[in-house]
């Protein structure tokens, strides 16, 4: 039998929960397709549901490199974001790779959430980035939240810890340092 590891986004299920402020979370269509494919074509699948992945090389269209680019740019007088309040669980790309490698030995059909279990606000990401970079810069929000913004998303990686022996090894501070170093 073939084997596949699926890296999926999503909102969790009753059996594999994570906290999100939305009514009636649903299993993403990609996971449903993979489950169907696996059951009909004999491919063993393992689904990974990562929190917000970040790390060196990520484009500035994502929050962390967007903030750090402005922090490091001496021509930018302040860090400007849309909203300081949304909270997300962030997971460093190195931790995701570790989980992917461990998941290759997991039972077929397994589903694992990957995250730190802590949700950080946009403001906390800015403050932590300033502290790690050793730079102070004022910041503000435009007051224009994204349409359909989710107030909070936090992963529960208990099953990944129990079954895979996985837990994130890269702290937010160390992960931000890696992004800062890559952007200098």
C-alpha cells in the first residue's frame, strides 16, 4: 500500500479540537478528498493540521514577515497593521517538518493538530519582534479589520504529543529571531 501525509488547514472536529471563534467548525474539503482517495485507492493517509506556519523565506503578505520588514526598515517610521486584536497560534516551519517526519510512521487515517497551544495577538507579535530584534518602533492599526476575521485560533496538539511524541521545539522568540536574521 502507498502512504501519504496530508498537510491541511482547517477548523477541527469534535475528535480533534482546537479553539476557534466560529459557529459549527467543519472538516475542510481537502481532508474529505484525501479520506475518500485513501479509502478507495488503498493509500494510507495521515492528516496534519498546522497552526499558522512561519519561518525564514515567507513572503511579506503574511503577518510575521510583514511586521519584521517594517521593523527593520529604517525608512518606515512605524509598524502599520490592520488590527492589533486577532489572536493566532504560530508554529515554526522547522517544527512542522519534524512533525511530518514523525507522522510517516503514524497509523493510517490519523489526524494531528500542530501548534503551540498559545494564541498570540498581532500586538504581542509586534512587541515580541521588537524585543527580539533589540529595536523599538511605534506601531498602530488602521482600524480596518479583515473581512470575516477570526478573533482567535489556538491548536490543541495533545494527540500529536501522545501518538507521535511531537511537540514544538522552536519558541516564538527563537522563531522570530530566525526570521529577523533571514531578513537582515
